[in-house]
């Protein structure tokens, strides 16, 4: 390729030296994670393990976090209430029930259809207003591949009811009820909240 006559050869190479690293940095920098939400996460007070999942896409920060709550036995009745203070404010956080994998058992729709287990999530703000209410049989929920952390399995959610918008300086109460059945014997699960962290 011949440089434009308006530029000297040295100017052409100087431009290449400057532009190419910038493009390279922008593209390959996307694979590196960055703690963009470190300060916000430090303000969280509540159960579970909170993690910054932010990263850079090209030159743009993509912020996000998730919270993994304690594991529990899916073969037993479960009822818990958690107090969540200082959740980082970001648009649309989702709540999921992660069900342990069973040697690809959940790949077959007929196996999921046999489940009689049910889960209910209710999240209320400090005024007692319900900001999220999930009440579904597991077989009726959407089953997707879970986040990169946690046990291998499926993350279950409802497209219409599993999401809410956390507000700054708010305290939430999360209530969870889980009703099992025999198809979940010896399996573990956990509640998972994720906010942002994707394009």
C-alpha cells in the first residue's frame, strides 16, 4: 500500500505506530476484567458472596455484580429471609434458582416436566412495597446455563417476574420458599442475584 502523497513516509509510519496499539488495546482489553464496582460493592451489607463481574468492552466499561447465597439441599423444604442493604444501584437485577446438574439429566424436557417442586421469591423495599414476586413450578420456568461461578447446573428464572431495579441507599427483604420433590434427591442448589455484567 502506497502512502498518500500529502503525508511523508515518516508521518505515515508514526500514525501507524500510534493507531495500531490503540486499536489492539481496545479490542483485546475487552477480555480483561476490571473492578469498576469495587466501591459500590464495599457498601453492601447482607448474606451471600458478592462479586464484581465488570469488564471493559473495547473502550467502554461494562459494570455488573452478582451475589451467590448459601447452598442448600433441594430434597428438603426450605424457607429463608434475607436482609439486603446497600445493593449497588443498577438497572434490572435478576434473581435465579440454580439447580445442580444431574449427568445431563436436565437436557431432556421430559425430565423437567416431571418436577413438582416449586419456588417463591418475594423482595420488599423498606416501605414494605413488593418490588419482585416469583411464584412458579420449576418445570414452568426458563432453564439456562448458570454463571461461570458456582456448581454446574441450570439457572431458573421467569422472564416476566424475576427482575427488579435496585435503588441506592435502599434496604430490601428477600423471602424465599422452596418445595422439593423426589426427583431432586441428593441435589444441591442456591439462590443467585445478578445485575449487569453483560453487553
